């Protein structure tokens, strides 16, 4: 009778305990190594950067500012083109209306002139 359910003999029980202990030590070693790496990496990176063996990490904000600026420039150009096209079409419509109005005035003037000539010639 022992701590392990699967052990039937004292030798098997001892081997099971030993295996369990080794696995626990291995897991503890891995955890310690991970913790050491996580604690040391930032300090090692700073030292390597100061010594010149590693380049400092590139800043990402200039790319973001550039992308926002390019987007604003493109949208501004598109808005300006839309504005120009819209004002040109409105200007053409107003010019066409004005030309039609001028044509109607010219027709009215001709009609008045003809009436005046007829009234004078009678």
C-alpha cells in the first residue's frame, strides 16, 4: 500500500515516486528558465543596443502619420475634383439658361422691332 494507485510492489512504487519527482523538477526548471528569460531579455537588449550589436527598434508612428497624411491628401484631391466637376456642370446649366433667356429676349426684340416697323409703315 502506497501513495500511488498503480504501484503494486515497493519497487514499482519507488520508481513511480522517483519519476514523479523528476518530472516536477523538470517542470520547475522550465518555469525558472522562462522567468529568467522574461526578466533578462529587456536588459540584454538595452545593453546590445548600447554596444552597437543590435539596432534600436524602428518607430512605427512615422508610418501611421504618413498613411494618415496620404489619406487626407487623396481625399482632399477627390473632394476638389468633385467640387470642380459640380461647379462646372452648374455653370454650364446656368450658361445654357442665360443663353436661352438671351435668345428669348432677342426674339422679343425682333418682334417689337417688326411691330414698330409695321406701325410706322402703315
